[in-house]
């Protein structure tokens, strides 16, 4: 049986309702709002998204940008700039 992914795809509505532990975060308000939006896109709660990201980080399954080659860094940056531009165009 395949193991469920640690981080669900966006658009997933597999939100597991149940008690959520309260936790504190050192995120700036703007970043926390982005965390909430990303969690909603993935059908999760902010705590669950944070847990998933930290789990991936501790298992060495997240690659910091500075560890990528310059070519890959450029591709990642270009991808996200393009994504931001498209998002701005759809909100106008």
C-alpha cells in the first residue's frame, strides 16, 4: 500500500477535521496569511502545513536554494516570478 504524501498537492480537499494543537509562530503577519492561504489551497490547516514542511526538512527532502546550482536557482526564480505575474494579471 502506497504511503500518503507528506505534503498534499494544491487543490486537495482532504482536510482532516479534528482537534488542532495551538502553536506559536515567529512569522510576520503577511507571511502567516500566506501560510494560511497555502494551507487552504492544499486542504490543510496552517499547523498541518507547518508540520509537513518541517517533516520534509528534517528528513532532508527539502533542498535549500543556496544548495542548487546557479542554473537551477535561476530556473526556480524565473518560475516563481512568472507565477506571481500570472496571479497579478488574474486579480486585475
